[in-house]
C-alpha cells in the first residue's frame, strides 16, 4: 500500500484544476442545485474520469472480463469471500467505533467462524450454517456517523467515485487493517500487493454489468455515477432502506456506482 | 443569461400558485392497494417478458403496460425539475414524448436479460403522506437476486408508479441529475437534452 506519489500527483491535479463556476445568488434554483450536486471540482473530476475511462477500457475492464471468463462462478465467489473475510477486522473496528455493538458481534463471530471452518474465508459458513449475514463498514461511514461532512465529491483513478471524507476513510482503513502491520519480508510484501491487485479485479468484475449498462444507456455517465454514488453512500451510512452490501463487496473503495451493487450469485437477498 | 435569471425569479414567485393543484392532487395512498397494484402490474410485465412472442409485439405490450402503470407526465416533469419552466411548451411536449419513448426502449433493449425473470413482493411500507414504497425481490436465472422498491402514488384516482429505487438509489433522482447535467453542459439549453434523448432513442432502436 504505497500510494504516496500517485496521491501527491492527484492532490496537485485537484489544486491546480479549474473549479466549476458557482451560480450567482440571483439564480437561487441553479445555486441550490450546484450545492446539492456538491461537485465544485467538476472540471478536474471530469478530466480524471475521462483519463480513467481510457485506462479502464484498455486495461481494467478487459482484465475483469477475462477474470470472469476464465474462472467459474464458485471460484470467483470463493475469492470474493476471502477478500471479504480479510476485511473482517476493519469492519469490526468500524462497527465498534460507530457504537454498533450487535453488528460488531456479528462481524467478530463471522471472522472467527469463516477463518477456521470456512477455510481461511473461502466459504461463508457463518451465513450458510449460522445465519450470520455479513455487512460492510468503512472509516468513511464511521466519520459520517461521527458527524463529519462528506466534503467535495471526487473522482479518482481506479477507485472511482468518492469524496474527501471517504478518501481519507479509505486511507485510514488501509492503515487500520492488521494486515498492514503484521509480518515482513518479500513474501509478505508480495501477498499484500496481490491482495490489492485481486481486490481491484474482483471489484471491477463486480460492477461490470452495471457500468456497461450505464455506459450504454446514459446520456451523461459521469453525472449518473456521481448521483448514484452519493445516494448509495447515504443509504449505507444509515444502515437502512436497502440490503447492505455483503462484507465481501464492501471493498472499502468507491466502486459502487449506486445502481445494483455486486452480490454473490445465489446469495439470499433478505 | 440575464433573461433566464429574471424568468426563473418570476417563476419562483409563481411557485406557490403552481404547486397548489399538485398538493390537491396528491392524496393518501393506501399501502394494501399499492401492493396489489404492484403485484398485478408485475405479473403482467413478467408474463410479457417471458413470452415467446416476437420482440416487436412484446415491445408493444410492454409499452401499453408502462403507459398505464407509470405516471409518465408527473415523473417526467419531476425529472426535468427546474428546466421544465425554462422549456417552451413545444419543448415540454417533445420532452414528454421522448421520455416515454426512452422508458419503453430502455426496457425493450433488455428483453434478453429478463428472460426467465421472477418476482415476489417483500415487506411494504408507507414512506410519506402521499406515496408508498413497495419492495419486490427480482430473480433472474444465473444472476444475483435484486431488491427493487417501487414508489406508488395516487394520480387522478389511480395508483401509479412514480419512482424505482434500486439499493438505496432512486432512479428519478439519478435521472434528474443526469438530465440537468446534459442541459447545463449544452449551454443551459433544453434543446441539448432533447437532441441527446433523440440520439439515444435512435441507438436503442
């Protein structure tokens, strides 16, 4: 997890980037919409979106398509379960920081059961045999529960839609994870990098259909993703109103474009 | 630009008067009635989606169901939002026509995906004074089940669908943001949106 040069370049881009023009107070409706959209860095965000779109079409999407094509569904589900299980401690920490004791109990029990009986998290035994359904949490949500406003909307490479608060949350989550601290040496480093790589591919595969659909039918995919992300985050933070993404999908990165979120095939929905 | 500002300020002053008939129109929606309505509309839709009739015929049937079940005018106006009053009467008419067409074409272009679809009604809850959110579980072969919430309001004495909520994300809110963005990027011209919608409908043909 060594993001610093990329992050520095990104911050520079956002500081240098042109800002969207704020409508004058004489046009209250336009101003209200501008504030509601919460995207004063829109020109810079759109530039990143465009560049990311090219990279995505050239690299990420083909890799995700190949991944889906090569590996059968049960294997991909296993991979997703392992990634979700690795996020267990992070989810637990955030449950606790939000004061959600019952949810923390479920997360803790799931991590113990799935790490052992579930063979290092490959099988979601906790849900199947113990009825313990997973949920996701991240530090961006914890900050929101603590009353931290979302800050500006941001579109960043690879991660996709996010905002200042959730981007900070993403950084904190990476450091908060025990896997960030345990072990050293080339093998452990290699494992860390593989986890990041697999997470990105899994997350991209999960939103393959949704993003293709938006790309195909939307008049302005950027605006659709922006609106969808903000609505979905609001629902995730409230922990109500819709089925929370399962542990495995809360990759903690902002790939959820707001329309149907990725979910394991065959998983019971509510 | 300044002309539009004056116009919107005037429009804002006229807002209470414009909203009065809307408030009168919105009546209490009965949760049971809304659920029964979604059940029957859903069954009709699923029957058409799963039939073996030619695509053109199915599209006609789906169009008829949508025209009957969806508050196309109300939803279309909600989505256009503040731009509705900026649009000329001719643009408003054209917009509603294109909006209805895009609804139908979008669904028709996905017939293949919905082959073998099943749905069931989940819990249903009244969300506001005027409308009810009916939860359904949509299942398709080889695809993860999906929770879709239908917002049903009473329009002209009939229950009508006014929004579709997928996993916490409202379709009408998303679409309002999308359309407004297209208009703003087209130099604050509603005609820019109409052109984009026309091109889109053409692509989905």
